[in-house]
C-alpha cells in the first residue's frame, strides 16, 4: 500500500507511476545539510534540473500527515534564477527559516527545488472530498487568469475560482482541461488507495497536467462516513424533480422552470444557505406558499393562486423563477404574449446568471417607468414585435399608474392593515396553562401575521420596488442626477432612525431599558430561527455607545424648481395622471413603509417563535428539537393524536429524523442558479458583483458576525461582515461601524436601504466565494465609487 512521507519523497515515489499527469523533475536536499555543503548541492542542482528558473518549496517532516497538516504554513519561493547562487541560497534559507519559526528543526526536514513551469494556463488545488463534511465532491480551487503557480495556495490577488464536481458524475464536466485534471486525480486516488487527498496542480497551455504536491487530508478523521450515500441519493431525487419541471406546467406561462436562491423573495438572505426545518417552514407558511401571490393579485398582477413559490432541494431553499416571472405580468395579457415574455426573461437569466439577485431591475420588467421606451424595452424586451410591445406597455402602464395614483390607494390601505396587527388577539396570558391553549395562540398569531402582516407587507414591499424603478427611470431620463437620487434615498426616515434615537435616549436614561425592550426586544438576527436569541434575551449587545446624531437624522430632500418642472413634464408626457409631489410622496411612503411593515410583522413572528418554545417546553421538547420540526407538524397537534405513541415521542422522532436530513443539507454543495439537472453535478462558484451603496471609500479592520453573539463586541471603526440582511442586525448601526459587507442581498434589500439612510459604505450581496475570502482578511479597502474591494 502507498504510504505518504515528506512532500519531496511522496512525489519521488509517485513520479514513475503516473501516466495522466507529470511530476516535474525535482532536486531534494536535507535542510540540515545545506549550510555545510551548499556549493556542491548547488552544482548538482544545476546539472540535474537544467533550467533557468526554479521554485523552492517546503518539505518539512511534519507538513503532510493523516492526523495533521501544515498546509500553507511554510514558505515557498517562486522564480528563483537557478544560476544565481546567492538567490538560490537566499531562497533556501528563507524556506528553512520558516520551519524554525514554527517548530524545532528535524533531521528529516527537506527542501524541494523544481523547475518553474512556463506558459501556465491554470493552477490550483484539488480536494477530493469536501473539506468540512467529507461529502463526495471534487473541490477544485483554481486560477486561470494570472499565469501564476501559487496564487491559490498563497491566497494572493483576486483570481481564485472554485469548481465543485460530484464524484459520481464527472462525465458531466464539459471542459477538456478539467476532464483531464479529474482523470489525473483519479489515477492518483487509485495508486494511493485514498479518496481524501489534497493535490496541488499546474496546467500548461497544451493542457499538460503537472502534479506538484500530494498530501492526505488531515481532517478526514472528523467526517461522517455514511454521508456520501445519502448525498448521492438526495441529489438524484433533486435531479429527477428538476427534469420533470423543464416542461410547461398548468397555470404558468413559460416552457420551463429555473430556480435560484436569490430571485424575488431571496430565501438565502433571510434564512441562510442551510436553514433548519422550522425556519424555512415558517417562511413558506407566512409568505411563499400563497401570500406572495395573493398580494400581487391584489395589485393587478397575474393571479398565481395558491401556488408555492419556494421549493426545498434537500433542505436548500430555491425560488421557482418561472412562477416569479408569471407573477410580474399584468393581469389579462394574451396567453401567447405571456409565454413569450416569461421565456425571454428566463433566457436572459440563463445567459447572465450573475444577475440572479437583480432580476427585478435587470432581467424582468415589473413596472412601467419613464424610460420604458428608451432604455427598458431595448434592453429587456427586444424579442417583442412592435404590436406586442404596445400591448404590453399599455397593460403595464395602466397597472403601474393605478398603483401609484389610482382611486384606491393600495399602499395606504396596506399600511393601515399593518396597524391592525394586534387587533382581536386579546391578552397573551390566554396562552398560559395547558399545551393546547398555547398552541391555539401560536396558530392565532401566525394567522394574524399572514392576514395583517406578511400579506400587506408583500404589497408595500412591491410598492417599494416600483418606487425604486421610478427613481431609476427619472435618472435615466435626465430629470434627476444619480447623486440627487441617492440623496433622496438617504433622506427617507425609516424605523432604523427611530431605533437609534431610542437607543440614545436609553443610554442617557431618558428611556428605561424595559420600555426600550418592549418596543424592540422582539428583534433577533436570523428572524425565523428559534435558536437565535432576541434582543431582550441578550446580555450587553445593545450597549448604546452613542449613536451619532447625524446618523439618526436623515438630511432633508426637496426637489428644486427645475427638477419639479422636469419630473412633471415627463409624468405628463407618459400619462401617469400624477405630478412630482404625489410621485415622490408615494416613493417616500413605500420605502419607509416597507421597513416599518417588516418591523411590525416580525414582532408577531418573534412572539410566535417564543410561544412555540414555551409550548415545546411544556411538552418536554427543547429548542434544538423544535428547530427541526415543520410548523405543520406542530399545528397538526391541535387536531391529530398519534396512534402508537405520545405526542412528545412522535414529535421527538420526527425531529431526530429531520436532524439527520439536516446533516445532509449542510453537506450539499449547490449552485445559486439551477437551469438543468447537470447543474447539480457540476457547480461553479462564480464571484458575484456586489451592490455598492453610497460612493464613499473606507479602509478598516474586519469583524465577522454570525448572529449568535450574546454580548457586545468592539465594532467601532470596523467593516462588519454578516451573511444575511434582516432587521435583527440593526443593532450594529449603534456602534459607529466603518462599513458593511454581506454575503447575500439585493440592491433594494433591507440592509441596502439601511446603509443608504446612514450614508454608510456597503457592499451588499458579494456572494459565497468573495465573502469567504473577505472574512479571512484582517483589513479591507471598500471603495464604493469604483465598486472595488481590496484585501490588505
């Protein structure tokens, strides 16, 4: 059986056995011998390698082992002139010094010298299993743009990409160089009898594969060995589901479905990439099962009935984009035109997957705007005939104008329903006592939250998107400058301003902590997660160091007389039926109203979760167990009694089964956009283009927050990194942070609105790969004007 030793000896043993890759010629020397006979070793090195430049690599005795790995811990030096004795001496000494900096010297420590490979087309590292879980994936971290041999291993620059390939489905790989790379890796696996390897590679312009390092993955001892079979079975079921939906379906226009984690109700932003079952079932119950469609039908969009928008792919949440695009069509469009529009938008999204978190503005057309004919139609509707475009424009404009200034003020009506959220619920004390009253109270809270919370919120949120579309349209028409539009957004006072005001009053003893918590204590990071503590359950996180007064008082915004004339003229020319004053009033109310409505319904959601926890405790169930139960499992207890076991035993069994499924959910590696079954097998982690807020520049140290922190951390002057963007993270704005970066989020998301109001530089929705790189950095430069983030 093949046994691993030092890097140099491992490669030497492997060199004559490989047929699908090449081990570069190598010169190996003992670190302990270098100083005593460097001249002789250098002469032998020149004779054996016969090249101009070399790379001097570490090969310490403790670098690569089954129980531990020192990968990346030691120095390697590139582009060393082989015939320059002083340069070679300096490079080898630096490598040896890196050993001494971390460990005592060992007589078996070596240094590996190899020729530099020219005409590099790609370099990187292949992990033959997922590093965290041992899931059955080849994870290929590669750089195919810099021409360097060490950019991935050294973590330099912004060139690294990741391709994830399911081990059972390598035939789905289309690229010849990646196919050759995987074949080379599979040969090494066969020779070593191991599928837990870390292999560094280089590919030249002729697609020759060079293997420059092989080491066992030290973390393999921590993996769940049974997970591979479960993952493969789950993925095959997902692929079957997808294949069945790549066809027309009853009640929806469009020839096929596409699924994404960020379009429309962007579940990954609110729930995270791998949510537990209670969290995602609450999201479905309150919004994506039917409420989303009912709200849009009320506004004049196509009625999608009681059709679910969100689907679970092995516990990962995806939006059915075909359903979403149907819901953006004005009601009453001819069926052929509906088909054409939906397929046109699906085609655009498939061709431009980087727009997956910007579909409302850059893929689909969801409202009529002043620049409809000049900009929107050429960019997003070029496939329509002139007659079709006229029909669509008329329907879209009629619907938009009714929303903006029709006789029924649907925005004001929806905000009025939000104010009635607490009507008719009575005293929460009625939930005390036996488990059944508690559960009835949970049901009442959730039903009220749907009717007077999430449904009107859905209307207000859509109005806010329409407001943003109008604002962008006015900029494109020349009625406003981009800077003036940004000033308007920043002038909108939302609940964040009130929150920071009250936090300041609390700090100065003008408002008691109890009164503050009665107003804001329900907020929690990860709003749907029963395991996430509320504000009133945390210790000192809300220490109000002093929210700056400027941040609490947005600057006033008043249109200039010239702007009023320009906007009025455009609105009249397009037949809006309203003037600038009414339009800007609508936009201000919609933007502020969305944040207020979210704040209000989140209290009912939070109280529901706490009532579920209290009910669970009375049943003998912990929060951890409840987190893995579906809300429907709980509500069924009001009318169903298990046959062979107690309700507690039945639910605990369900929770345990779901917890096992959750392990699979966590181990899945899924794309952000799914267009075909093969997307499940080959997953490129493309770098997303963040949504930059403000035009400001900041350079600062980084701090990563998970939402699980229960005590205050020093955020002052830091660039804060968080995954999602919900109201539970509003507390960070009281700590004078320098900037904000989120993994998920769109241009009009909660945190985008917050940062515009605060004039805080931010990059919202930078994607998994960039976010992971930024979270490892000590310091970042965030330049919103040039839309660039630099790791320092």
